[in-house]
C-alpha cells in the first residue's frame, strides 16, 4: 500500500500519541526524534511489502512461462498464493 508522506507523518504521530495516552510508553527525550523513528519503520515496512509484491509478480510470470502460458490458471488466485508463501518465508505480515 502506498502512503503519502503526510499520511505517514500523521500515522506515526497518532501511534505515538496513542501509546503515550495509554501509558504504554513514557517519553524521556525528544518527541519528534521518536516520531521520526516510527516513520522510518513504517517506510521500511512499506518498502518490504512492495519488494514482496514485485518478487511475487516476477515468480508468477516465470511459473506461467514454464507451464506454457498458464491457460486455465486463475492469475489473481495464483499471485495471492505466491505472495502468501513469500510472506511466510520472509516473515512479513500482510
């Protein structure tokens, strides 16, 4: 899922606010620094998911070519299965 920078900013701020309001974390330093760390984690997660999507599509194309074009194969269902398998191997939660 592609998020705009301002959406990531709001999401990170909301996560930090919710954690502090619920007394799950106590801020000892600069709030903006911690918020930046949360943003980096969110961006890294999005990048990992995008790589997973790209790799799944490449693997699907390779599989379909190897099977002679994949006539009669539900491309969407096969892509979903490949993504699930790759996500499990890479320990990514979709």
